[in-house]
C-alpha cells in the first residue's frame, strides 16, 4: 500500500453508505486500512454492508443507523463512533435528499426546506459535531459529496442544485475556519452516477441519451468511480488541499457542445 493513500488507524464516518456512492466510498476507505462507520436510515441494511466489509477486513466496520434529518440521531452517530472506535478522523457527508423534480415555481415550501435541511443544514450539524475532536488533534479530513448540479442551472432539479451549490460554499467557509488547525474540508462533485438516488435521470433510455450526448466519455458513471476521489481527500496524498471541489463527471461540464 502506498503511504500516500494509507488510512491505517483512521476512523471514517460515511453517511448514506448502505448503497450507491456512499457504500463504494466506505468499501474503498476500508480497503486502504480505515475503520468505517456505515450509516443510513435502515439499521438492517447498514448491518449487511458492515458485515460484508468485515468479511474482507475483520473488525473494520460497524453500523449505526441515523436519519440526517434528525440532529439527535446524528449526535448519536458521532457518540457511538467515538465510543466504539475512539475518535473520528474522516467524515464523508454523502447522504442527501431530492424530493422534487420540476420547475422552481412548483416546489412546495416543505419540499424546498427538506432539500436545504438535508443537503446543507444536516452537513453543518454533523461537521460541527466531529470538528472539535479534529481541531484538538490538529488533523482531520471532511469530505462533502456535492454535485455538478451545483455548477449549472436546471429546469427540473433546481432546488437540489441550489443546495449543492451551497455545499461548495460551506466547504470554502469551513476550510477558512479550520485550516489553521490542519483540518481540511473539500467537496466531490459527481456527474450523473448509476445509483438508485439518480434513477429518474438515467433509467429512461431517451433521458439517458440526452444526458450523455454531450459527455466526452459518452456514458454515466458508476459508484466505484467516485470512491477514489474520496480516498485521495481522506488520505495523506491531499494534505495541502482544502476548500476545493473535485469534479468527477466524465467531462460533462467541459462544455463541448454539439
């Protein structure tokens, strides 16, 4: 294992890690030596993912269910991680919500608030729960999974894109605050990835063709293709990187046109 990417002895919480991008990230972190905490709303599914990781890496994973909409549940997630693993070295804020597709004029206040609460406020809560320990040790990496949606406009997922743009700024602000103590905060901005979360954007062949038409790689991504960026940001390889966003989108934001 390259020392640049060695996560031996590190403890990582990954939200939304029972499937999709979060699961791929948790598995990749464990492959590099980290102990990982699998978390989503469903304890049974989290247990299954943790058990599979422990087959490959005995003792490397635990499962702690938590809804990102509950501040108390997130605090329990952090407290239980510290109780069982001692501390939190890496936080990956991956879980998110997108309850509405359509123009902004049609979104209800409740849907808009849910999008902002789960995609921005919940990250703010969780980061501030783990940050004190990181700042005291003067070491830690926080990774927010944003989206290329935060870089562009959309007639169908505008509220989601607004929340993801806010995540970029959340990372920049916290990088400024935490940088003097050696704690880093960065974002990953995936393009369209083949997950259940994004199924509405890729399961229809016509929609998929439209989405990939102007993408240089002419396809959408797979969850494991985001995991490498997370390993990089969690590891010693990125110790001089903070307040930034890594775009992993097959080139879809290059603006290649027709």
